[in-house]
C-alpha cells in the first residue's frame, strides 16, 4: 500500500498544478467589467451622435426661420434648389399658419413695365438704329480713308465730289513718278454681273467679283476696277496714265498702283458708303474746302 501511494504521488507530481479557483473568478470579473465599459461608451457615443444630429437640424431650421422683425424668410443657400425656406413659427401663430410656404414673389408694380427698344439701347433715342460708330461717307472723309491706305509716297492735288456716291482724287508721287488715283463708292442692290466682255472678271478667295478694265483713249481711266464687296457696296478705282486736274492739259503720268494694290484697297472694309465717324471728322478738319471734280 505504501508503495502504491508513493507511485501515485510521483505520477501526480509530474502533472502541472491546476489553476487556483480564486484567479479564475478574478479574471472573469475583469472581463465582465471590460464588457460593461465597452457597452457604456458605445451607448454614450450613440447618445452624443444623436444629440449632435438634433443640434444640427435645429440649427438648420433656425437659419431657415424669418429674419428679425418679421421679415421674409432667408433662402437656404446650401440647398441649391433656390426655393424659399419655410419660416419658423411658434405658439398660436404656428397652429394658425398654413402648411404651404408663403409666396416670395414681389408685389405687382403700378402701371405697365417700360419696354426697352433694342434698337435704341445704345443711342438712347427710341426708334433710332444702334450707334455702330459709322456715318454716311463724305468726300473729305473718303479721301482721308484713301490716303491712309496708300503705299508710302507724297500725295497732292486733292479733289472730290460728295453726295450718295462720293468721288475723290489724289496724286501719288513715288520713285517711279507721279500718278493720279480716283476712288468712288456706290450702293448697289443685288450683285454685280460680269458679262465677260471688255472687263476682265476675277473672283477672289472670298467669292467676291472684281472687274478689271483698260480703256484706250481715256487716260484718266486707263486702268480701273470695280469690286463688288457683297455687302451692297461697289468700289471703283481708276488709275490714270495722265495727270488731269481741272484743266485741259493731260500731262503724262505713271500708273500709281498695281492692280493688286488697287484691289486690296477696294476690298478693305474701311472703304464703304458708311465710314467711321472719326475718319469723317478728321477729313472735314483736314479738307474743309475740297475742290470739286469736273
């Protein structure tokens, strides 16, 4: 028997000692406290979130309320819809207030609204065309415009006729000699027809028709052209082979411009039956007594 006890004692001594009951109880208690703390903080966090949401909603409703003094409700800029916000009411007024939002439309004004004439919005005078800075061409104004487009050289012998189809003249002196240039502008209904006769018909890149002509026996119009601008204006330029200035003497001259230079001037938008106001004023100041052409 003593031997059996000794053997059993030796075998039990080889096994690890069992945990103490008190330690198991303390560990279970600590785990329970941790679980309760997690639940408590979760509940507190949820309550705080709910309180924050309520506070934000109350703030939005408060911002949508009427302005001080019972004024109209402000618009909710964050909504992005542009619709007026419902004003906040309280007490008996809240019970009596209609459920629909009040209209924010402006009260009707007395009398009819003034009608703005688009054509007179720039001039200030009802019924007048808009002021585009253009005025009817004059002979001094057209001459002023022509001189600004000529190649370098000395100009002289200015003359011109006014009216609906102004005609101007200048001499141009370059290293090649002195030549006479005459320019006129004409209103036209429709388009110019090139019949393929004596004038040479040319169509430029924009589809505009240019007639280039040569007239034998007429030194004033030795070479010339007609350019249909396509805007109701035909520009005529004559390049003389003589110098004729209000007398019977036809002194020989040179062709002052090439045909290409003349076409470029004729197709310039600044040359028209209507000129810039500043150009007309400058021409009137520069040529107050422009001699007439005969």
